[in-house]
């Protein structure tokens, strides 16, 4: 039964059209990162970047290297869109984007993670088999069908993302609308809508709509009677996010995904100018079926389990941040804080207070002030810097953090030498103080 569902041949118009949207959007993202100064601020100006722990060896290229890096990624996006050397272009983009994702988290965004996953998925899908330069150059590649499972890989990934995003909102600060107030407080200066976004009734609408939209949008798009309504609501929701939160290409990528929910013939008629009907063909079971099903099973099991890992850590993820990333916990908290680093020479006991301006950009300082992994990594950086000068040191941090509208409290144990404690990936780091007062 599963074989018949996944390996039934269907019209591939949805995938072909999505390829074009996807390629153009990632190209715009990469060229736009250069034009808006994102590359300069995030990867060129900092003395070093806060990579994902374990990927410290991934650091930005020197000089103009990162501008070239992003220009190459933008060009690869165009290759994807036009379907030229598609497999190479899509896989190369996936690898390069992964490098950017892992080498910096000061500007971490769940959407960047989704794009990384999507990039690898697209690299292995037959998205260049029609309306592409590859087909022009090699007509034998032409095909107007694909396995039904291709479409459902995308839909299942979206369902996981949206469902976890909805469930994560079911917590006190979202349900009492205080988190929405925090999110909107920085939007007061927006032309026309700034004052409107400060209204309590608007906060209630945003909170309830956010939960319901994320939970129901995929089923609503799949069910034909609600599809057009869901489509209209999707346009409103994603344009609202684009205008208010200014989150790059993600709202438009989300709209592009909708092609997978409409009938293939409708998509073909609108975008491909091919009016002929591509009938569903017979079921063709590939010889490597078991390999395909095993890989997909492992991948989606990982996607289902990974966002749950914070439940196995001690304390509240909103406070500790342990297990927050890679879990579709979007726009759920606001953190601010202050911090002082004290470096102590183990032999002479001389003490140095660190001036963060000498090391970090303003944005990096805001992250270091209130995120435990940033604090630990900066302590490791200081340890290495002093080691290069022949000094063995201890590093202590004293800080206070505010999460959402809660009172400011100490996050890090000021008596723990952060330079000489290991980072625990799969367990709670005990030098993070409890979220509740003893």
C-alpha cells in the first residue's frame, strides 16, 4: 500500500515550478545579504564568529572572501532556477549554505535551518527534468512525471515545522499575550501600523491566529474545500511577517511551497504554458526502494525527535536555551542582559576585567550578555588568547538576564571557571543557575 502511494507517477509541474521560485529566492537572499550589509556586519567586521559548538574550525574567509562566497551562492541560486548543471548547483549551494549556517549563530534564525534542510532535499530531487537548460542541452532528460513521494517529502517537512511551531506557542507568556507585547514594542516607529501594533486587542488576535495558523495551515491546504481560504490566509500571514518582522525570503519561500498543494494541472496551466493533461501513470517500484525508504525513515524520525530533546534537559528551555535551536521554537522569547568577564592568572592571581568593546561587535555583545553557550564560547576564546601570551588563566562571568517580561536574575554561576569546564551537548550544564529562586 505504501509502495503504491509513494511510487505512483504523477505530473511533476509542482516541483518544476517550485525549483524556479526556490532558486530565485536563494539568489536574492545571498546577493541581498551583500547589498544590505549583512555579510559585512555578521562575517567581515567581527574579530571572530560564534560558530555552533564543535564547528569552531569554520571561520569566515579573510579579506573579501565572504563577499565572494555569497556571490558564488547567489550565482548557484540562478543555476538552480534556470536548471543548468542543476545537481551540481543545488548540492554546492547546500554545502556552502551549511558552512555559513554553522560558522555563525549571532544572527541565528530557524528559517536558515529550514533552508539548509530544504537545500539538501532539493539537491536529490529531479527538479530539472522539465523547463530547464539541462533538458535543452540534453533532451533525453525530459520527463513530465515524478514519484508521488517527492511531493509528500516537502509536505511532511512543512507539517513538522508548522506543527512544532504551533505547539511551542502553548506556554504562559504567549497565552497571556505578554510575549506579543514584547515583540511589538520595538515596532512603535513603523509608519501607519506602528501604533496599531501596540493595541492589546491586536496582540490577542496575533497570538490566537499564530497558534491556529501554524497548527491548521497544512491540513487546510491539503483539503480542497478549504484550500483557497487557506491560500488567502497564507498570503496575509506571510506578508504580515515580512513587513513587521523583516525576515528575508522566508515568507516568500513559504508562499512558494503552496504550489505543492494545488492540482499539478493547475500549476502547469498557470506557470508552464503546457495545456496538455499529464495523466497519472503506472506504479514503478525502483530497485533501491528499501534504501530510499530507510533513508527517508531515518531522516523524518530525526526531524520528529530532535525538537523534543529539550524535554530531557533539566530546567526550562526558555531560561537555559538548551535544546532551543533546531526545534522550530520561533519568536517565543526575548532576552536581554548585562555581563562582566573577569580573567584571573592562575600563577600570579592578577585579575583583568574584560572590555567587551575590544573583542565583540554590539550585536555579539548582546548575545554574550544573555545566552549560556555564547558566554561559554567567549570564555574559551579568552583562555586561548591568554594562552598565546603564555598565561594560564581562569575566566569567570557575572551577569543578569531578563527573559520576556520577567525580573532580571543571575543566569551563570559567578564562581565557576568557565574556561575549564566542558560543554555538555546532551545534558544540562550545571553552571547555568536554576530558572526559579531557591
